[in-house]
C-alpha cells in the first residue's frame, strides 16, 4: 500500500520587530509505504517478510516560538524511516516449534535552517547545507545550526518452544547491532551571547535579508557581547556510536497439577557500550571502567484455580531498560569537539566576520588541536580559553535503569455471561534519571 498526504501551512512570525515578521508558506508532505509477502515452503516451514517506509518533510518556526525567534532560525524538518522484518517459522515436531527472526531499521532526522549564504550552501557546511552564526539577544534569537541524525539497527532472534509432559519450555536469544551517527554543527559557526542589555535600536537594519547571512552586519554587536561560544572538531562535527546488545532467556511453564501452574523464567542482557566504560575523558572517565555483566532478570508467575469458577493469578519480574544513548553519544562528541568560550576583550572588531577571519579568534579560525592547547583545563595560563560543557557526560558508577514489576489478581465467573476481576499492579523503578 502507498499513502501520500500534503497539507499547506503558513507560518507567521510575530516578534516586536516588524521588519522580521515575515510569513513563510510551506506545505508539509508525507509518504508512507507498506508491503508484506508470505510464502509456505512446506507444510512445516513458512516465511513472512514485511517492509514499511515513512518520509515526512515539514517546517518548524525554530527556537521557542514566533514571538522570540528570527525567521532564520526556522527551517525544514525531514524524518525518514524504513523497516524490514522477516520471520521464518519451522514446525520441528508435534511438540517443538522454532522461529528465526531478523530485521533492519533505519531512521534519519534532518533539521536544516532556511537561511543560506548568497542563496547557496554556506562556505563551511560540514552538516547538510550549513548554518549561520547564532545571535542570542535579550528575548530574541537569530540564526540556527543544522542537525542530521542517522540511526540503524540490525537484529537477529531465535525462539524455540517445546513441550515435555508437564513442562512447556521457551528459550531463545537475540543480538542487536545499534549504530548511531550524530552530525551536529553545534556552535560550529559561533554563538554570540549578547543578552545582557537591550538589543540595539537599529537591529533590523543589521539583518537586511533574513535568509541570506552574507548580508548580515554583526560588527555593531561587539560592544554588547559578553562572550562567544565557538566549537571546533577533528571529525567535522560527526560522531559515531556502535553498541552490540546480546540477550538470552529461558522459561518453564510447569503444570504442577490440574489447577496449579508455575511460570519460572530468567533473562540475561549485555550491552558492550552502555555508559562509555572504555572511553578516556579526564577527569570524568578513566577509560577502564568495568562493564555490566550481571544483568540477570528473574521472572516468576503462578496460576491457581480454586474451583471451576475462580482463579488466582500473580507474578513478578525484573526488567532492565535499554540504556539511553545520549550519555554515550554526547560524551563521544566532547572527545572530538572543543567548545571555546571566548570573553569579549574590548576590540571593536570582536564580532566581525569575513572570509578566513573570525573576530573573536583575532584572526583565522584555529584548528581543533590548536584550540586544545589554549584550553584552561589543558594549559592553565593567562589568556587560556574556557571549555564550555553544557551537555551530558557519562560518569563512573552509572548503571542501567531497571524496574521491579509485580501483579496479583482474582477472576471469578458469574453465571454464563458475566465475570468479575480484581487486579493489583506494582511497578518500582530503580536507578531512574
């Protein structure tokens, strides 16, 4: 099947600056596709394959809203996702069934500001078409940085179910390869922090063409600038994370007697890159932290029939979460990105930008290695540069979140067409963040 949707929109900016209050017309568009194939090789073997896709493009105002954001901060948002799954079912015998499953998922996010450079890509555009310098004024933001996130996961799983008299056994294993590529030009063109005083009265004249950054005159902002953030990277602001996840489980549904069944199970999970255990980033991470290798999760259940009309059920399980990728990803980013915090030094050309010259660097843009040597945490000398740390960094002792889940209930049949049921459920999260 295929689906297409198109919806026209008009985005209005309503700031205190009339010259900047443009209307942007952009129709959102979404494509969806879905397909499935089933094939029976033999009466005992069957294959099912399914694929789906989603492609959505829309516009966003950017920032915190149309009243506080310059139209250059708005732009297109692309979301693309594809999924492919296969399931091979084989009946081994009248007591045993095996299912082999595999899949691939892909997701891409594209956040591209509408502003350009003379109608083309920016001269420096490590991510998508590039982005402009960002100006943080009191109550108003001009400019934005592009963001491109790619994520793909490959998985394979096997489930075996067999019956042995009073025991129904379920066992299996799973492997996932999780890959995340983060392309974020975060502060790579500079962020001018000029929010300590009111914006200049002639602000509108400094930005004559809202979507052409080559026309912007930033020099008059020098006197009200507190500092500038500017990040430099040795990987062109691209950071890759790979995690290998393994899991295995075993469950026995044991029919102790006619009206009593016990469910006894256990699951084990292991993640090779949960919390940056092998990353060396001093003084936070030494690079030799132990990995979590004891994530065993028991599962217990009971089903007791008091009589032909009443049954009592209960269970308990320990469930480990998939550790969020933010800490791993953002820590990796800091290894390859140095965020300068450069304080205003009184120069009139502090915010002047032209080809090959950056006012706050007082000359050409330095390399990543040169910036590291200027960092106060590397060389604490006069004139050193502070490293801006505003994102998450993993830390020793961080563990995977988990939860205790328990339930108990009674069900009673009333006559032929009615029943009553009472249940209690408990969930207790641990190591939550």
